[in-house]
């Protein structure tokens, strides 16, 4: 499935790993993925949140309040929690529902929203993000940008 990820989505995953290490975790959880998205201000996921008037700063502050914080660690290989694996599966499902042949940052956001039991899903729900609105704004932005025009729609090699 990794081959379906756009360059931006791959960068978000890498940022998620850095966030996990910075928080002292040896695994990538949903809050790390959300923080990874927030580190890429030009990604489509943040465009969707912006249209929903959800502040990146607010989201980051909520993660900071609720996430476990340990000493930063160095680790060569981080595992994904079962919840993050589910987020990826849900992102793939969302991409298919939208008729996209790639997994972009917008799909990762939709996966986080649908995976409501993780910390990121709860924070997004508390911010008023629901799957119908997030999916609707994703469609609007994709239509505005046009397929293959915005540089995130084509899977990277």
C-alpha cells in the first residue's frame, strides 16, 4: 500500500515518526500522525481543516495537553500501532470512495477522523470535525485544484 502514498503523505509518515521519537515513544500512534500532518502546512489535509476553520495551533495544543510525554529517544525502527494501521486502511478506503488512485494527506486525515477511538480522532471530533464534512471539503478542494494539478494526487515512486 506504501506505493500508493503521495510524496506528501510519505513525508507526513516520516514526520509522524519524528514526533513519536520526540515524545519518547517507540511506536507511531494516531496523535503522532496528526502532528505529522500539522508539520506540513501546505498539505491538502490542512487545507481541509482550514476550510472547516479548525486551527492547527489549537489541534497541536490539544495533542500537547493529552499526549504522553517522555524523554526523546533514538530508535532505528518504529512500529505502527494497530490503530494507525487501521487509519491507513481507512485512508485507502476513503481514497477509493473519492475515486482517487493514491493515498494523500487528505485521505490520512479522513482515516484519522473515522478512527474515532484514537487520541487524534477524539481531538478532531472535539474540534467539530466529522467524516461527512471532512469528506465534503476534500471533494470541494480536489475539484477546485483539478485532478493531477496540485502535485499531491500522483503516487510517488
